[in-house]
C-alpha cells in the first residue's frame, strides 16, 4: 500500500493525523485518505509531507527493483 510509509513516518515523529494535516494545510480526513490511498502522489504533495516528517523527499520515494516482477517500484508501493 502506497500510504504505509507515510503512516510509519508519522508515527516515528509521534504525530497525529491532525498534526500532519495541519502542517500541510489539509483536513484530517483528507490526510487520512492520502495515508490510506494507493494512488500516486504529486511531487509537491510529497515535498510537503517530507517537510512535515522532517525527512528528505528521497526517503519517501526510494526506488527498488521488485525481485518477482523485475519492475522498479517506490518504497511506498512496496509496503
């Protein structure tokens, strides 16, 4: 699921969904959908999330080759 790394980063930072939502100027319910969504995220949104999680954009989008399919996937899609 794409959103799982976002939840992990949020919990690592000891933040609530409301905390992150407030930092990126969206509602808590919109953030919840973002966190649980498998949809691809826009770069600007990922940049805002990286800032809220105090991490680098690359840490949210690390590429890895899927050993079963041979496709390159982001870390977000592998969780």
